[in-house]
């Protein structure tokens, strides 16, 4: 007989039928009731053991963490707290879990700190919290692919190892096949890359955008969804050295179309989890309420998790130009009272996360799209406005998260792009392929990057980005 | 007005309506008929220009490769070869394409070799062949996610940068943040990793399996779909240094279930493209027929592309034990006549690609699943059979492709796994997290890896793996 999942059994369709289920023991009480979970849902199924007719050797091994296979029938539950339960006929111990050993791990059923769970990241997915987070992450991923497919986008796998560092600005990891104990050098004592695997210096990508542009200018609408890397020494709750990024790129689309796309996309994927993940969301909402009880009232979220999702879904993102934003910030209380670490004095200032949070959380109290930034604080490929001092850039800022999207209309004019690269000393030879796309049928096009883990943070109500990816990579940590 | 896509217009629903479309000129003939493509489909839409009422400066710029925006109405076509056409009211040149420059590129409308196209990989997606291949690749990707979602699997992003090299066997790329010109050394003259980004030696992953196992033993059914890497100096038409791999991992599933899953999965995704990609498949089928005309008859495919797909869909994969396969090979003509480069003499021999191809293409003439391999030629984590000399491994072999899937039931017994690791000198300390999964509720579980590009090769009829990924990474090549 094939295994059913807990999710299937809880639907009740198998009522009064013989069933088989395998999973892990979450709890065992009164020598009678097993709470069994197999990862398919946050909920357990209750299995009722006929302990008088079950071998004592087997009963002894029904302990938290053990893997068991149960055969029985699905029946309506007489007890409280569940609608259905399995009346057990046979129990097979698949893998025991020595209680003395379990006690040393996070599988021990008691409250563990998130820090402790991170140390045992190989076991944390068996906790309720991480089961819920990871199921939700998976559903969000699927929603991403479904959205783009429904809207005529093609998925493109841009390279992870790149020979270009145009965008990296020194924050790229190096990739080599050389023995680091003995790196070949040339006559000037510099690394001789000729014999290295790729015959030149190579790095891990920080963005697939430039390559995605070449594909958008052929397939029309494309997106990437893959790992990207930053060798940035930021040990914060919002940064990872390895994270997943979504980068759509659209031909014949200007900045307004780009903002429409980003907003529509974010709402689609959040609506998807509201529609498909109520059980996990409910659990995570309660988890967050518990966690916040220990915080001072002013640091607690103004809304519950699902209220926050509904709020984002129900409201338009506020679109504000950089220039307007600077005006608001200049006149703001924390600026006048010098409460900001960086006081906004004039147009042209780069916004810090404290400013972004003020705009989103205090001033507008909703997601904000800032656009038309000063050219000087943005990348070379962004389209210059007629004023010649701002570019068609946009960032989307989310409450509690900060920047979740960064995008722009791209500079499609060959001459303007070329002189910008010259100005910034960007090697035109190395990016000749990129310049080529402006030579042969160039057109208005736009795109953005969305850090997937920040979206998962927002959707799960978790507060540390290390807790929404299975095995986080951060400074001094590449465990597992 | 919003752009329509060529795909939308060819559906004909907008007949007699005002429409707008943007795309690239594929051809322009008789000063009148533009074949316009926007990447949404292999087909072009014909745009009929009223050349007498159009500015000559504009007409001049309608050349192959130029990007244009057309406003007009969709009408039934009077000419042959298309059902609908756009009667043009206005044409806007978005980006010209200088014909003298175009001539130097693969955008020039004539036959270019696949080698030449690879050199201009940033432009090749604008050719019919690569447009078709990349759309098909995208559809296959989506089918992968859809299959697993429908079957209750969760998507897991296992780490790309790993601190473990248990599986790598010296074929891993190193990742570092050190300046290679000046690698810090310790007192013994060896690399001192303490100050490196992760504080230890790190590599690019060759497989997410071990981490996926930890997740399957919590969530039940999981899969990865991400980039993996091999620093293997194989300059063949079947190897890439960077490729995408799909790795499902299933708790409570044995080798038979694993074979069922793999076969069902492959058939689902191939059926998906048969259902959704007929136009691109037709084009690619004809391309392959053309390509094969120049080959000697014996080297041509026995079936057309779509026949081959239908054949795989209609037939069961043949399941054959390694022991049976060795018997067949020993008695085979090429073995007796010493035509194989590696003559099969006895049980235990590792199969070479010539042997796999003989089994699939000559003997069985269908996809083959080989299982129960000798333990000595397989990995440490595969489950030992009762005979103590074979393991519960399986490989799926495809005609023209060779190995497309490698999988196994995993060794779930702590003691057996531990002694195997000891025997092979695998560091138990480093993999203590992996061993842990056998300590706390271990269970039968299985999984496999499928090289995505090999599947795309099979589905598109392309013959070089460099031609089914946007920017291939191979020895001495990390361009773009």
C-alpha cells in the first residue's frame, strides 16, 4: 500500500478506509496518542495506539523524533482538537531516536532560540517554525514562475561564473581552479591566469542583468531567478553573501511600465500565498505575536502578519520622486532634531536605510516606489532623463524590510551609454557585447532586481534573513 | 496603447482592430512587406507598409535587425503563407541597425555555423534556432516546477558555496575573497584561511544532494533546481563546467519508487513541451533534418525529433540490472570483435559511454534504467544490498544523450554508512550533520540528479550542450 500524507488524511476523503502513513513522532502522550508529522503540512495527525496489543519493545521506541510507519484506518476523532485520527493496527519503527541524544538537539520539544536553531540548521526544518517558513518559501518560488509564465516571460539562466566585473566594484568572490598554496605568477610577479580553468580572472555573479538584457532584446520578456553573491562584510540581519534574486527584463517597456510590473508581480505572489498557505501563515502570525511579546510596545509590528499582507494587497504603492522624498525628509522631525545618523542637507544625498524606513513606516505608512534618482548615486546603465542630472531608476521600499526592489529603465542610446562608461572608466572592450545590443535595433527597455529572501522575510514575518534560507552564507560561516 | 505580441496577433482575436506592435525586422521585401518578430514565437507577423505615404527616411531604416514600432490594424492576409497581417498606419524607428555593421554579425540573414553563433552568444538568441531552443528551455523549466508542485514536493535552495568537499573529489572550483596575488600563508607556508571571507576553504557545489536529504527528512518530498559546477577538463559536446541540475529527494521511498518517480517526471515534462511548444518543435525538427543531410546515413537519427519524443512518451523505460547488462555486453558483437575501446571482461567493470550507447541504441532501442551497480564503482551514500557487493543505484540512459539521470536509494543505516565512510577515508567530523540525519528518526529515502541541459538537448534535438544554455562555461571560456 502507498503512503498517504498527513495533508491528504486531514482532508478526510479516506474516512473509514485502510490507510498507511509514515512520518516523525512529534509527541506521544498517555501511552496512547501519537502526534505524527511528515512535513506535508504544519498540522500533525493523531494516531491512536492500542497499547495493550502492541509489543512493549515497539512502544518504548515511540519517542519524539522517531520515524515510524503506521497502518490503520482513518476515523472521526472522539477527542478535541482534531477532526480525524488514525486508529492504528500496526506500527513499524523505521528509525528510532534515542531520547538522551535528542535532548542534546533542537529536536527536544521545548522553546529554542533562533540562534540555537541556526547552529543545527540541518535539523531545524523539522521544527514547526522552519517547516512553515520553508513550505512558504517554496510556494512563493512557484508563484514567481507562474506569474512570469502567465505573462509571457521566458526564464533565462544567466551565468553564475562571470569573466566580467563591471558591476562588482570589488565585492565579488573569486573563482579559481588553482591550488591557492601555489598560484602561478608571471614575470612581474602577478597571477598568471593563462593556465587557470577559464584562462582568465573569473568571479561569482552579482547580477544577471546585463546578460538578461541581451536576452530581452531577442525574446522580448525574460526573467532570471537564481543565486547571486556579494563578498561584502555585512554581518546584519538583512544581508547574505549568497542569496537568490529575481530579475525580469522587458523590451519596449519604460519606467512606468516597470513600476506597474513590479507592483503587479509582488501583489500576485503575495496573493498566491494568502490563497494557498493559510495554515502556515496562521502559525507564523502567532509565532510573531509570541516573539513580540518580549519587545517594548513601540517596537512591535503595528499589524499582524496576515493584516500586513492584506494591507499591501489592498493598497497602491505610493510613487514618489527622489526630489519629493528629499523635501519630505528635509522637513521631517528626525532631520530637524538631528535624530538621523545622516542628516539630509541637500538634493543629491544618498538615502540611508533610516531615511527609507522613515518614509515608509512613518510618513507614507505603505510600500513606496521612489524614482528619478540623481545620476551620480546610481549605476552606469540607467537611462538619463532630459534634465541630465537624474536617471530613470526606481527602488521599492517595504515596511520592516527596506529596499526590496531596485530597478531602472536602461540607457538604450549607444552614444550616451558609451560616454557614461568612458566617464566612469568602465572597460568598453570588456563590455563590447553589452554595447552591441545598442547597435543593432536598440529600444526602450527596463527591468528590476528583487532579493527573494527579503520577500520571504516579509511574507513569513521572520526578522533575520538567515532564517529564511536553508543554509545561510555569511561572513565566517559556510557550514553544512 | 499597449503593445501586443506577435503571438497574440497570430491568434486573430484582434481582427479588424487597431493594434500596436514592437519588434525587430527579420526581413523587408518589395519595399512593402516587413517580417516582424518580437521573440514571443518562432513566427513573424507580416506588416504591410504603405510606402507611397511613408517618409523615405523611415523606409531607409527598415533593415534587418532594426527595432520598430508599428501602429495599424490587424487584417486577414491576401497573400500566401500567413493568415493575418498588419496593415500599417504609422512606423516608428526605435533603433536602427546599420546594414554594413549587421553584415559583420550573425544577424546577417544567411546560414551561420553553430560555432560562429557561439562566438556571438549575445546575439544568437535573435536567430530562429536559438529563439526556439531558449523558449523550449524555459517551458521545460516551468514544467519541472509544475510537476513537483502537483506532486507535493517543496523546492529547496541548497547552498552554492560549500565548505564541504566530500563529494567533490578534486573537481571543485575554489571560492575565495583573497587577492590571489597575495594569499596569506601560515607558518608552514600553507594558505591561512582564517582571514578569508568564510574563515575556511570553500568551493562551488557539485551537488545539493546531501543538504537536500536533510530537508527530505523533515519536509518529506523536496527537490532542488539550481546551478552546479565541475572543474573537470572535459572539452566535449556533453560537458559544461557550470550546468543546472534537478535533484528530487523523497523520504519513505525505495529504489523502485525512485525509478517510478524519475520515469513519471521525465514523461511529464516532455509531454508538457509536446503540448505547449509545437511551433518551436516543428522548427527544430526541420533544423535537425537539414543538419543531418550533410551526415552519412548511418549517423543520422533513426527518428524525427517529435517521433522520438512520442516514442519515449509511449513506451516504458526498460529496467535492467547491472548484472544483466554486463551479460548482454559480454556477449555483444562489438565486445567479441573488440570494437569497444574498453572490452568488458568481467563483472565489476565501470560502464563507458560506448557501452551505455550500445545498450540503449543497439540492444534495447529505448530509454534504459540500469540498477544495482557494484558498490565499488558508486558513491559512499548508496544503500548496500543484502548481497553486500551491489548498491541500490540507478542510472537512466537516453538515446543520443547517454546518462541523463543518476540516482539511488540512500544508505539510511547509521552503522553501515559510518563504516563505509571510514573505509573510504571520508571525514566524519566534517559530515557529522549528515550522519546526524541517520541518528534521529532515519528512514528509507531515495533521490536522483538530472542534468537539465542534457534534457534540453534531448528535447530540442541540438547536439552540442553549449547550444542549450545562454552563456556556456567550458575550459578556457567564460565569455560574456
